[in-house]
């Protein structure tokens, strides 16, 4: 989407709070996989003879590379998020009262329980609330009866 926005194909409207929350998530979240449990499994399988040493070593190598990749991404993520804040292809805006109320209402309806993966439907509902509120604003702003300017149809 960002590439399409940079080409001018679409306009991305993002609540500024999303970038703040994204930085928080990056700081607080770790790897979902239990890498030590996987390493323990590889050691046990190697000791029991179920896998040979080169295979176990390849597994350990992949886990180490993955762990390093995740660590590097966590270091780079805050700067990437900050770069989005000044990207001219993204329209950042502050949530106002109606949008915040809608967000809170929607969040309460789709509240995740620990360990539960958010469904696709929940994600779609959460992302669509902002689009709906912005669309209603644009509609209101362009209705001549409300004093708005009429925008040309594309």
C-alpha cells in the first residue's frame, strides 16, 4: 500500500496514534516462537540419534540467524516508524472525539483475549472504522446543503 501511495495511486489516511502505538508494540513484543524450546528439541533429537549432527547444527544456525534478524528489526523499527510520520504519501491525522468513541466501541467489541489470534474479520472491522468516519466527514464536507464545496467526480 505504501508503494502505491508513493506512486499516487491511493492516499493513505492514518491516525497519528497508530504510529505511537506501533512503537510501543515493537518495544514490548518478543518473538512468538519459543526458540529455546526448539533448541532443546533439536538437542534431544540429536542425542537420541533421530537427527544427525549436521542437521541439528543447520537447525541451530537457522534459529540463531532468525534471532539475530528479529533483534536487528527491533532496532530498526522505531526509525522506520518515525520515517512514516514524515512520509509525504501518508496523511496523518489526530483522532477527534467521534473517531475516538468509535474506536473504543469497536475495540470493546473485538477485544482480544491473551493467547487468542485476532480473526481476519476483527482486523477488517478495526481498520474499517477510520475509513467510515473519514468517508462520512468527506461526504458532509462536500454536501452543498452543509456549506461544503462540491468535489469533481473522478
